[in-house]
C-alpha cells in the first residue's frame, strides 16, 4: 500500500519543523554560551588540556588571578593558585 501525497507532505513538513527547532536551539545555546568569557565577568575558563581520556587540566581566571584545576579522576583537585600580576599568591 502506497502512502498518499497528503501523508508524505505532512511527514516532510514535520521533518522541516523538527530540523528548524534543532538549528534554532543550537544557535541559542551558542549565543548564551556559559563557558565563554564575558567582558566584566569575574570567572572565566582560559584553557583546558586533556591529559588522558578521563582527566583534564583547567586554567581558570577568577578576579584577576589564575587557578589550576584537575578534573575527571576519582575526585576533582585544586592544584593551586598561580601568582597574580603583582606577584602575590
């Protein structure tokens, strides 16, 4: 039994609507990216380095200072604060 022309058009229309919603939600997420640096923000992720498939080393900026953070193992570990611009810890 062949589907009628109306049911094919309804299926194609539904597919177009679903694909449009996926594209729109992707653009919305990209526009409100939580990981991106915001001017004037107090917290920013500067860089991330993959050490192995599970663990990552993150460089985080917080109020003008930098923090090294190791994530992905049995627990997350703060490696330490890097000296600030004035040399203070």
